[in-house]
């Protein structure tokens, strides 16, 4: 059976979306949707950088650079963020899918990538919330009121822990739900195994995110 993939319908009605996905043999528009997702990620990261988020280190050099040099640095920063968005989308789409595929007896790898496509959409939506939080409330991403980062800052002064807990938000609960519905339908594995793999995979990526923020490699990754 041939069906066209419509990603946003997966967010609206994941149960029906994954049922159709599980019964589909030929995935129409698979490559096109992946390309759109990667480009969307690059656009979101570029948009965030255009508001100056993550440019703290560059702003410190304002008085030491000529106007032309500063504009060049801004452009290079913007291009770096765009490339980061591309890398971020590729990692989000393909690495967890490989992990999920190892527990699958029925699921096709490409279909698991589609599950992660929905996850990427949610993650990009979460990143867009950082813009008003930063511009109007002067909050860093890990201080979002939708995450555990705020609580963590009252409990500890350890920056890595704050970044790690700041990675867990209401959006991640939505992601857990999407991943569970997708893996349950596509892999037909036991609930405990699905939840274990989902939890460990996400904890691993949160730990990486916290580490990158801790070494100041990227403040919005």
C-alpha cells in the first residue's frame, strides 16, 4: 500500500498516524519530508541566532573589533548556527532510530526515522519558545518555566546538573508519548522494554546536551 507521509498529522493524531504507518509498504515522500525537516531545523536555529541568542561571547568582543569585523563575526556565527541546526536534525532523526531498531522485530528502520521526525518537530517547537523567554524575561533555555531547570537552580549550584534537569520539560513528556505510541505500533515489543529504551536514549542525549552547554560549546543545543 502506498501512502503519502504527512508529518503534522502525526502530532495531531499519533495513534491513527502510526497505525497507517505500520500498514504502509511504500513510503511516499519519505526523502522529501526528511529534507524539509533538516531545512526547517536549519531555519529555526538560524532564526534563534538572528535574535542574538547565544552571542554572549561575541558581544564581549564588541569594543575590540571594527564594525566590519564584528559584522563578519556575526555572519559566521549565524552560519555556524545554521550548520548546527543541520547537524542537530541529522542526529535527532537517525541516531535514536538506530537504537530503537535494535529492539524491533517488525519495524522498518525508515519508519522509526519518521517517529523521530515527529520528535524533531516537537524539539524545534520547544526551541522557538526560547525566543520570547529570552527577549521578554531574560531567561536562558535551561531556566524555562516549562522545565525542571528552575527547580534545579534552587537545589544545586552544579552547572551540569542544572543543564541536565533543564533539558527535561513538558515538551519531553510529549516526546515520550510520541515515541511510545510509535515504538509500540512499529516494534510490537513489551511495554517495559519500550519504556526502558526510550528513557535511556533520552537520558543519554540530555547528558550530551548538558555537557555541551557546560563547556559552552553551544548554549541552545
